[in-house]
């Protein structure tokens, strides 16, 4: 196949799952009350840390747009450790990215990704608990900040969770509108980059070409995590990139480590985290992501090797049971949403 055939097939493969993920994300946005989340994250100990990791996992927010919500939770009584746990798990996975993971990476990564995201968040929260115990002065009263700085730095909308309308129908309409406008505006440019990169890899890099450099190398795992931490990529856009990594011969554990470290960290919101929670908590946040991504990635490789599993990756090979008309219609709808998003960006900038 040439590049454009791979690109078309990959788009048809992803479109139905992307649309499903977006609509599900809208339902989550509409039906999960922020007040309940705030109450669950209050208090001390590991309980709020575990709840923060579990609550954050399905939410469709990237590492920048999660900052205003996390700041609001902290100022409404959430502990620093629960806030860090929420900050880690939320951008690492979500209902939209999980649907796409099933489509491109198969069942193993679909299960491993949210489970490892929760474990990673719990570990970072545990490190923050240690900081709270031994350096209490590092997490005193939060500093008032402008969350919009994060949005201007990374291109996200950075909007906090707004008060939801009163009726259920209004909430559903607001949630779907959020998914098809604000959420899609945030992820569409980066997703396009990921799709183009995946199509290029599957076209010009032979299958398994990097396997000899990647197999069993803990140093390669560390380098993958270090390289992915400063890069801004959301959970959904990172999925086709992970598929390209496995296709080119990198291990499933390396792809998993990238899926954990890449979406959870980028340079834009780090200053806000430091000002809001302190330097020591920021250190625990970064150390927790780094150590857990390396450890969980190596653990995933050991599990795959011990069970004799073969990595399942399907970049650009559309599922036969999905009707072509449905894949094509989903792709056309997403292209239309992208054109609308681009028009709005151009109108804001130039008009």
C-alpha cells in the first residue's frame, strides 16, 4: 500500500471509535456532578488518593484542560495527594481514548492502559503523601493563579467545568456540545499529527524494523519515557502513535510507557502545579509518573513474554464487521467537525 491508502484505511478504522468515544465523553461530562467529585477527594490518607485515580480515569480531559478542574478541586477541599492522583490519571486515559485503543491496539492494551493509569496515579499520590508528612510547609495554602495561562501555553481551551443546566435533556445537550466542540477542538490538531505519523511509519518503515534495538532494553524504556515527558500529546492523539511504535518493532511495554508519560506531562502546566501545590509536590508528581511508567512498561513486557502473547496492532486495517458506510459516514462527520473547528480558530485569530 502507498501512503494515501494507509491514511484512508487508518481514518476509516479510527472514525467510528472516535465518534463513539466523543459521544461517551459528552455523556460523562453531562452526568458526573463536579460537587460529588469534590466531596470524594477530601480528607487525608490513601482513600482520597485511590478515589482520585479512579474518578479521573474516565474523564475526557487532557493534561492542560485538567488543570483548572484540579485547581478548583484543591481549593474546595481536596487533599494535595488526591489532587496529584487526579492530575495523573485524568489525562492518561479516558472513555474516548479507550475506545480508540480497542480499535488500534487490541484487547490487551485496552485493559492494561486504564489499569496502569490508575496504578500510576496512585503511586504519584502515595509519593505526595510522603511529601505531606515530611515537608508539610511545601503544601500550604494555594496561591491564586490564572488557569488561562495553561491554555495559552499549550493550545487547549483550558476551561473549567461549568455549572450544568437543570434538566437532564439540557445537561445531555450541553455534554454533547462540549464533546463535539470544545473537546474536539482540543484533540483534533494533535490527532491529525498522530494519524499522519502512523500512516508514514506503516508505509516506509518495515514491520518490526526496530525490534533488535528495543527488545529487553531497560535503557530504551527509560529513554522512551524521558523523551515523551516534555512533549504535549493528549491521550487520544497518543494512541495512533503508540500503534506506530509497536508496528515498527518497539515492545508493547514501551508503547504503554509512552501512553502513560506522554499525556500526563508537558512543560506548559508544570509552573502552575508548582505555584499551586509547591516544588516538593511537583517533584513527587514528576517522579511518580517517571518511575511508574518505566516499571509498568517493563512489567507489561514481562507479562507479554511469559504468557507468549503476540502484540496486536492494526494501524490502517479496518474491522470487517464495521460496515463501510458507517466508517465512511463517521469519517465524513469528523472531517466536517475539523473544518468547523479550523474555521472557528481562524475567525478568532483574524476576524
